[in-house]
C-alpha cells in the first residue's frame, strides 16, 4: 500500500484522533498532516502563507470548518490555475443533497457521510485508505503538470 501523506482537513479533535487511530490499527503507515480549518488546508495544498506545499496521496475534507468551509476550499481549488493532483474526499456528517451535488460540481472525487458508530467509522477509514492508497491509480506525473481531464 502506498504510504504517502494524507492531508486531513478537520476541526474536530475527536475525529482527528479517531482517524489517526484507525489508520494505525489497520497498519496504514501514511503520515497524517492535519489542518484544523479550510484556509489552513488550502494553504497546504497551494503552498501559501508559510505552509510547505504538500502533494498528499489523499485529502480528507470536512465540510463544516471554521474560517473557510469545505465548499469554499473546493471552489478555491477549482479556480486555481494548476490542478491539485490528489483525490479530495469529502468526509462529513451532512447527508444534504445540495451539499453532495455542490461538492461533486466543485470537483470532489468522493462524498462520504461519517457514521456515528465508532466501529463503523474505523472501518470506513480502513476502506477509504485501501481504495485510495492501494487500489486507485493516482494521476501520472507528467512534465508541466497534470493531464487535462
């Protein structure tokens, strides 16, 4: 399984701890970089405001974030002149159809509702990691940026 970085854009400390715990439990050795609000996550993805630019294998994005919400992050990434070459998975408690449609329209690669049950949450993180880090083939690295899709 790939072991690149995972960017977790999440303000809930319990969800951060549970996500890290689930990854460890399932022997997923990826480094987890945590951004506690949407602006900080965007800064990591774009390498702005003193943040070193990350090229994570996977970004997990909550919708309900302080300072800049998840939808605003997706919208800002869509306006950015260079594509971000990593899957962005919206991981949120919302099952609102407008949120789901907006996320996909703004370029999210997947939309997953967080389960309230601890065991189900741990399994969900395992499934996401297996799919996105082991089974999914990432964008190929090409000179001059990502391919047009």
